[in-house]
């Protein structure tokens, strides 16, 4: 985006804070690139008083450019909203106004008013679908000049969770620490092995896939780094329940219907289907019983949680036929 492409008024609309912050930073960066001396006023809506916008956007004697950023614009008072809407219809030439609004009913008069006045709208709604978050991961790594495969992106999403700031930070760190251009599933697993909330899923994946050595090594690492035994049991039990759900799903369901029936995103269903190889109903039932026993033992029913967990992993792997 060039400075000449900037709209005099930009409305950043939506509740994803990371995307909103980035949109603000982009506008400020473009103005600063064109005029390093440009002044930036960054204010929360609740602190903006009547007449303040007029003061900040008044022409400078020296013709300096400026950026006025009003965050949490839903908190503006009625008189200030009227002032902003009026200004948006006739904005100052040397000022760029940026309004950040989360959406919703509060402050809707501001949103409607500046839209009608011709403001540029940048949507930054939360990414609620797994496919959107996977696309975000791929885009983040493209920004860093890297690529990531579908399975590795799924593993990263599983490991980090849905928070976009954490996903962005994880992508940045992977891009910095991982050699080569492409980031694969092994790189994701290596980087996240020490994370408490990730270790349980890593252990579970290794166990249900029949990789006993990996599962035990990861289990010991997770315990050494402070992961609660109950979380490890929960992750393994969750992995087994996913196998049971996908394996027992009606054969006539496909695509979106199957995803809706199971309450799982399509990419996760495909991953669980791959993990189902080698599992039969009886073996799965015994593995689930082992997880239930371990859960009872780590919650006070046994003397040694580490032993209970290792025994659970061994039982799970032993009940996978491998065929």
C-alpha cells in the first residue's frame, strides 16, 4: 500500500485484536514511510473528549502529516460520535483517521455513520473455522519466506490452539529456528515437545499410532517439564475417543455432514482416519479401559502416577494390531 492509496478515514471493524493491531500498524507505517516526521496520536475511545478530534486534525502551520488512531471506538460518547461522523464526511487533507471498533451493537451509530461517509472498511473478525486458522498459519509462514505442509499446519494448530497471537508467535519462532525453506510435521513436534499443553497430544499421537519408544520418551519429557499426569491421561483418552467416534461413524456420511455429525473439522477427521489403521473394536475398547484405569490412579487411586502412565501407554500400543 502506498501513501497515495490511503483513505483519509479507515474503519477497522472486528474483534480479532491481532489483526486489528496489524491493520493499525500498516496504516501508521505507510504514513511514516511517506513522512517520517508525521505525528501519531493513539487514544482509547473512552478518553476522547468533545472537540479533541477537531483540535488534533486542525491544519498545521507547517503542513505536517498526522495519524489519529482511536481504539475501542465503541466507547466514544454520543457527542464525540457525532463529531467523528461529521469529520468523516469532510476529512482534513493532511490527517489520516483510523477508528478501531470490535463490531456489535455498542457504537453502531459510529459504524453506520462513517461507512455512509465513505470510510475505508478493513474487516478483522475472529477466525472461527479451523480452515481459516490453517490458512492463517500458511500465510504467516509465507510472510517469513517459508512454506508449511498441510499435516504440519494441522499439527501446529493442534499444538498451539486457536489464539492468533500464539499462532503468530509460534510461526515466527519456527521460521527463525528451523533450517531450510519447508517446515514439516517433525519440525513442529521437535519445537513444541517442551510445551506442557502440547506434550499430551504428542504422547497421544505416538501411542495411538503404535510408536511405543517415541510415546514413552515423550511421556517422560512431559513429566520432567511439569505436565500434570491428569492432562496426559486426558490427551490419550481423547485420542482414543476420536478413533472410536470416527471408526463408528455412519458410512453413508461424507464431507460436511460427517464433520457436523462428529463435531470435528474435516482435516482432523482425515488425520484420525490415518491413525485408525491397525485398530479394531476390541483392541480399542481395551485401550479405553486402560486409559480409564490410569485416570483413576493418577487422581489418587494409585501410588505412582508415572508408572500408571507408562503402563497405560504400553497397554494402548499393545492393543493396536498394526495391520
